[in-house]
C-alpha cells in the first residue's frame, strides 16, 4: 500500500518563502539567494514526505508565485505585455502575478481569482483566439532532476488540460476556449514525453473541474484528453478533489487512466461507486485525510471504512490526503503556545503525512501493538472533544424558534421608524468601517503585544486615534460616522480572539496568493461571547458626536468561512452559534445607545458550494445565521450589512431574504453593473453602491462620483440610495482617503440638488 502526496505547502513553516520573495522584490537579495532558499525549502519538504513513507514525491507543488502560473509558463502561455526579450524566467512570473519584477517593464498584472471554493487565489491564464502553446519554461523539469538527485522518485503534479482551459479566460475576442484543446494536448504530450525521458513513471493530472456540474462539451473534452494523454508510457493518475465526482461516474470510469484519486473527505459515498468499476490494473488513491482542515483524523473510523477495499485492492490502494496540503498550515510541532488539549486535536501538513502512515499500520497490521496504541489515541481524542461541549450554548440553539430570526416588523415599518429617528438627508453618506491602519497604529499594537506598553497605554492611544478619526469625519461632513476600527488587526481575528470556543496558532499560516498568507482562527468548540467585544469603542466614538456612529461587527457566515471550523457538528450549527454570539453584541450595542449597526458579510458568496444543486441549502442556513445575528433589535435600530467581491445575479433572492435595512456593496469597478440584479429584483431595502474603488490609490473625482450615482439612480429609486466607498479604507493612507471623501461629500451635495 503506497502513500500518495498530492502536494505540500511551499511557503515554509516560518513563511521563509514569503520573506525571501518580498526581499527579492524590494531588491534586498539577489535572485540566486531566492532560488537557494526555495531549493532548501523543497528539499526539506520532500525529506519530510519521504520520512513519512511517501515514495513518489510530488513535483510542481512548489511555485515562485502560483502553480497555475508556473503551468502557463511551461505551456508558453504568457501574456504579450509580460514577456521580456529573454524568454520566460522567474521575473516573468512576477510580472504576470504582480505587475512588476526587478527586471523587465511594469505592466498590469493578470487577474487573480479564488481556486474553486478555496481561499487560494490563482493567476487566471489569458488565452487569445490564435493562442499557440509550446514548452516555454523549464522549472518543472529542473525540479524533477532536483528530487532525483536527492535520491527520490518524482511524480509531477500538474493541472490537467481541461481544468487549465476552464480556469483560463479568453482575451481579445470571445471564443470557445475548447477550440484550443487539440493544440494544448500536443503540448501536454510533449511535456509528458519529456518527463518520461527523465525517468518519471507516474504523473498526476489534476482535474478539479470534475467536481462541477460540467456541460457536455467539457465532459467530451475530458474523454478526448485522457484518451490522448494515456497513449505514451507514462502512468497517469487522474486526480479530482473538493467535491464528489459521482455524477461523472460513467464518464470517468471509462477513461483509460492508470489511477484515479478521489476526495473521500468531502464525498465519502463515492468510494463504493468507483471501486465497483475500477479496472483490473487501476490504482485508487483514496483521499481520506482532510487536506483543507487542521483537525487530527479519526484514523480508526477511516480504517474501518477502508478495510474491505484495502483487502480487495491490496497494492492498488493508495492512501492520500483529500487534496494538496497547500491549504493547511505546515507544522504543528512549532506551536508552543497552544493548550495541550487543543494541540492534541490538531494535525497540520507534516502531521497529516504521519497520519497516512499510521492509517497504513491500522490497515496492514491491525493486531500490532502499534495499531492498538493508535486506536487508543483516537478514542481519547474523541472523548476529550465530547467533554469540552458547552451545554449552555447547545441548549440555547435548541431553544431557538422561528421568531428569533425575524425583526419585529416588516422593512417598510422599520424604515419609517428609522427615518423618524435619524432624520438623515436624502442620499446619506457613510463609510464601510475601517480608516487607515497607519504604521503608527500597527507599531502601537506590536509594542503592546510585546509587552512594551500596558493595555491601558495601548487603549489610551487607540482612543486618541478614534477621536481623531471621528473629528476628521465631522469635518468632512459625513452623515453616518464610524469609529474607524483602529483597534482591530483583522476583521475575523479580532472577534475570534474574544469568543469562547475559538483558538489561535502562532504559525498556522496558509498561502492565500503570491507571498500573502492568512492565519485563520480555529473554531474548536461551541462558540459563545463571554463579554462585550466592541461596545466600549462604539460608545466612546458616539460620546464624541451627536451624529450617529455605526457599530461595526463581522457576521457569522464570514467568521465561519475565514476560520478552520470543527467537523463534528455541521457548518450550519456552527454558524448558528456564532450568529447568537453576534446577536448578543448587537443587542448590547443597541442598549448602549448605538442606533445603527453594521454586520459585515464579505465572505457570504464565497461559501457557495461547487454544485449549483447544493446552493439553496447553503443559502438557507447562511441567510438564517445572519438574520439570527440581526433580529434581536427594535424597529428603530438600523441594521446594515456589507459585501464586497460579490456578484449578485444568482443570489439576489437570498440577499433580499437577509432583510438588512441597508446593504453596502462594491460597485465602482463594475460601473454600477452589479446593481442590475437589485434593479431586476425590485430590491426593496436601502442600498449603498460603492463609488470609490478603495483598491486603487487614485482619487475619484466629483464628476466620476456624480456620474456613478446618476447611473445608480436609474436602477434604484434615489430615496433608497446611500453614498459610500466600495469597502473599508484600512489599506489606504489619510492622504488618499481625505481628498476622496471630500469629493464624495461634494458630489453628494450636487446630487441632492439635481437628482
Ligand atoms: N468593516 C470592514 C472594514 O471596513 C469591512 C471589510 C471587508 O468588507 N472586507 O474594513
Ligand atoms: Zn468590503
């Protein structure tokens, strides 16, 4: 029984790759130093995998920027504007990924998008109608030689041609990307031949598109591809992940591939479906260890589920993580501050490899002393989990009734009460919450974390920043103010740190894109709010002015999506628990005199399942979790929500069902096109369509803002509209923010006269 690794995180357990990249980009180290550090990282990652018993070591999981981009380069598919004279090299990758590199000319970066339903962002390949492919970059071949020189066997892992085309976008003209398939296949064949000549035996081709509800032309492309690519001597392992591919069973079971990898964590039921039709020689790579979460696996249960398959398939069963370990933190061993109770429940990338080898012992040698110890360990871990339950939270969730999800009255009634109370002008102006997180603020926080200043001193300074932020907004003439979020490091971490049942690591970083990493909180237990989280800041800011100050919270769905969540209860249940905790905060804010409260849900859309047939179920519970968090207040209290990076065409009914009194969205880049969904739906509540692209350092002019809002007013009655930026302003400087908001207020004055 072999152990199969689909890929290891490249970033390094102390984010060595991140720091090397950023130094290189700043010109502080030479390219040779960057490649040295990268080689050392690959070496230790291969070593760890080999030590755990993995024979075929993945090549292609390392990337200087993104593995999809490395593949585009290998295929010679690099946009014209990023090419230099010297052919494709490492700097070319950086020009594509981030618009600039130490050599070559700056050019707008290629687009970046989330990889399926993960939080990893890939660089979208740009393909033209007359696109040609030819091997244009040798990194993958060099890494094969590199791992071989260390005495190991290489298994290249690359995205398959169909997924590559699916994830690409056509530029120049709109054409059918599948028309490029025959030519693309020829180049893949060349790549495979070259691996073969290097002595490679197995290649893994990843086709995560299989988990989608593919249209028939894309299905046909899968057949065509795997007929063509299995003609040579190389053994092809076709890998799918992130969801079930049982709906593609008749297609996939006919493919002449040497092996099949299935994600049995998200879709355990597909095991029997595919085992039944597995060919005599075909290998099954069973993805049974969750590659996307941080919890130690119940190995005894997994072994029980796999035992008959293991008996039947023998050598042909491979044990694997569900997907590449790219999505999990690197090494639990370096965590020194976790409670032992929590640490015992966890497993990061390096530990997941060990789990595979333990699973192998359970399957091969169930009666051994070692196997028995593994079973004991699993049982004690499970019972520790059960003991930690918070009965109060569980009882509260059980006692919920339909009424708890609804406001006292319908929107129209609430709107009248709120208008009476706040007497805001037509087109009220507001911002989305955060103001610049200056170097001074971040320095302050790090001094406090290091113990160089006391909590009292830290809070004192933050109050000064908040006072300054309020004064600036008053001077600007904004109608609904915010306190500025100076005290928050991150919109999820800030709440996670204050909620019971949520924990934090020191080094649990996961790559998000390029050199960017995130450190998601760990939701390990029942979630509750032991004390107020934001009230003192909102109260303080409100005490400085008669204008309303919006309370600012992160919503339950977003907290859930941006965390590593426990798996012993459903995501719906977790969202409900968080919803209750946020509800408590909302009510306490209201009681402290905060009349307007925003509950941010920027991650609402990204939680959508891969298959459309699963959408409704998700939307139902996600909407409910939000409503639960919002519904504890009186009619007079105005609830806002905020979403960005969203497209609303297919989810507008759910957005309306959330029933927030006001929703602010990101619309400036789309030039208000995103409002069409609201227009078509006759969305009844109030909307603040963003008029300031906060991702750009540019200042929007008065004219631009006026024209954007005029467009908005053609789609939505002006009485329903607010004027605000696209999103929070924390990444901008005051020098950028102030003139932009001066223009926003000036434009609003014009609009009030003219609309
Ligand atoms: N209130 C948050 C802020 O302004 C919202 C951030 C977000 O939508 N990502 O920073
Ligand atoms: Zn936003």
